[in-house]
């Protein structure tokens, strides 16, 4: 008996040590990614509903100088889609609609009578993303779009459908706008009120709500979304202050169903538990949601990135790699919000990452946390030489930047060189108060890619802006030698040559 007891004690001790090692490795990765400007915000990891790791990093509001805390609330971006899916499945359980129903049954003003509700959920309807709103926006640049605008915009756009229903998988935010509209019409209540009454409150999610420019909820814990110029990620800029983000964050911000749910890591864990215990939706409905969608040709609908390729079900991504169990998840990304909600339903593990800075590697970092939790290794993405050079140039000086570049230029195992990235880095620096450094990057690019017309064209543009007329002419001529059909170079040379 003593030997058995000792064996059990040793097994328990080994499990505890293994868990501690996993948490230590997880924290090391979070600290590293934070230092490399690739991760920020709130991270929560749980096993069987028990939190084993929680960390808050970064800034919640630069103006108020408030940090991110455990109660901070974030825009979930496209993670919001799983709530739209649950709402539709709830209405299916109640017999108020069928997944095979044509969308036109509930939105009769929609001309297309072929697409079904399940095809909207699985992104296989053939519907484009939000491109059908480009013309209406051009006609009225002050307009804030709502889900009521979507059917009419689809009807008026001959390119609203990119393929036949069920033929291809193609991500469509507008499809989820239509789903929100269906929820409103079937339930005879607003989408926001429906989610609050049938999902948020039953799950105990008291800090979760919809927020748009038209539904403005006051929340002192809500973080501000930030973006940054790639050459200086330590300099945070309000995402809504950048011109390139205005359409998405202002004119498309009235849309719901596809995004714009605000929540916390703690509330998402409550949602996770409510899904397990059948509190808001039946297990049979979740099984449908977690089943890969089959296309017309019999193939499974597939999406994903790098080694995280997945199938797509009804509002959920399903990881192809089942070595750690069945993993279902959804990610989200928009200016000022990058998010991930990952559930290993075999082992009852949950990884939640909510980031209020547009760190584009957040999704890969979140999946790496799941791998570490299961004793694996994190993804090892190659780093950008363009970022290394430009960031060192801005943070230090030209000599250190060149020293850094020369030390990594042959290390193709850990770094990659991309002409377009280097070009964008140079132009971004030049036109954002770093003219000298930007010019240095553009010059480097002509050395690295001497047979590219584009690198000479970009350098010429910067030289012309700096009143270096003769040098600009030389660079435009070189660009034309490599690409005689370059209209931009021809026009620029004509302008520079005019007296």
C-alpha cells in the first residue's frame, strides 16, 4: 500500500511540475512577444473552467495614462460572429427558422432567392465582403451604414456575388449583417436586445454589450483601440485618427452581426462555460456548428493561415490539427483590435487573447499559447528585415541600422527580406516626419532589388518631394528602362521636365 501511495504521490507531483513548467513557458512567450511589439492587452488561459494563467499588459488609454487591467473591455472584432451563430442556432432550436431556409424568406426585399441561412453562417453563399458599399459611400461620404442598408446595396451591385452558393468558401462580413437582420425580424426585437436577453445575461456576461457609433454605451473600462506606423510600433496612435481607418471605424461602424461586441476575458470564460453546460444552446446544435461545411464538389470548406489551417463550420473555425484534441475557435481583426477565442473541447482548455493594438501576429501568438499549454512549441515566424532596419534607424542611428542589417542579411532561417515591405517602410517613414531615414531605406531597396522598376519609382518620388530634381529624373529614367509601360514614371518625368 505504501508503494502505491508513493507512486500516486509521485504522479501528482509530476503533473503539478508539468503544469508549472507550462505556465512558465507561456509567461516567457507573452513577455517576449510584448517586448517585440507583437502582443499586448489581456490574456486568459483556463483548464476545465479554472484560470491557470492571466496577464494584463499595455496601455488602455494613452490620454488618461491608464493601463490595461483584468477588467478592461475590448472590441471583439470578428470573434463577435460566434454570438451571431449562437443566436441563429437558438432560433433554430425554437423552431422559428431552419438552417436550410432561403435568406429571402426573412428578407423578402433581397433579390437573390438561392442562398440559405447555413451558407451565410459558413461563408459559402458566394456573397462578397463589404465591397457592395463602395458605391453608396462614394455617393454619400457622410453616411454611417447599418444592416438595413445591406440588402439594397447587394441588389444594386452586379458583383455582390463572387460565386454560386456552395461553390467556394469566401469570408463575408455582409453575410453576418444579413444574419443579424434575420435575428431581428424573427425575434421582433433589436439584435442588441436579443443577445443581451438570450446570451449575455443567461451566461452571466454582465460586462458584454454591442457598441457602435449609433449605439454608444458608456463604459469606463473600455480600452481605446490603437494602431502604429510599422517603423515605430512603440509610438501608439489612436486607430480612428489614421485616415486609412476612417471608413471602417466610422462609416462601417454602424454594422452589427459581424463585429462590434465589447467584452472582457472574464465574460468570455463565462460564455465558454455556458456553452459546455448547455445553458444557452444544446449540445446537438454546437455539434452542427463544429462540423466542417461541405462544398458542392464534396470538399470541406477550408481557411486559415500558416500551420493553423482549419475547416469552417457554422460560425466557428475548426483546427485541422487534432494532435492535441478537437480545437474550435474564432479570431478577429480590425484597426485597434486583434482577438482570439480558442477552445480545445476535447481537453476543456480555453485560450482568450484580447489586444487593443493592431499587432498582426496576435492570432499566431494565441495559437502558440495553446501549443505551449499542451507541451508543444510555439510558432516560430521569421522576422522582417525591413522592420529590423527601419526600426533600428529610427530608434538609434544609420550606423547601427546598417550594422544590424549586415548581421542578419544572410540569416534566412530567422529573417526574411521582402521588397514591398522595405518599400512601404521607406515611404511610410518619408511621409511621416522621418524624411532622411525614409530616403535611406528607399536607397537601400534599390541596392537590394536593382532589377525592380518599382524601387526606383518610389525613390524618385521621394527625391522629387525633396526638390532633388535631377536625381529624381535619373531614378524615373531607370524605372522606365526596367518597365517602359510605367505610366506613373512617364507622367512624373513630363512634370519634372516642364519649365
